[in-house]
C-alpha cells in the first residue's frame, strides 16, 4: 500500500540510496510507530533527524 501511495504522490523509493532504503523500511514496517520512533531509527542509521527542534521565543 505504501508503494502505491508514494507513486500517487509522485515519489518512488527505488532503493538506489541508503536514504531510500531506510525510508522504505520505515514506511513498510514502522507505520504504526510515532514520528519520534521514526526519528530515532533514522538517526541510528546515520541520517539527519526528521524532526526539527521547535524554536522558542521568536516567531
């Protein structure tokens, strides 16, 4: 299902890069987890964080 939805959105994870492989794993097996769990997994694989720290005080 995730491949179908990614294709409809105009994106394909072909597995050409480590990043694509990691995101395919996340979408295929971690869909029920929180974004925090996704972020932790992605960072463990040496990729940049998905979440950005919220800046306080300045809007």
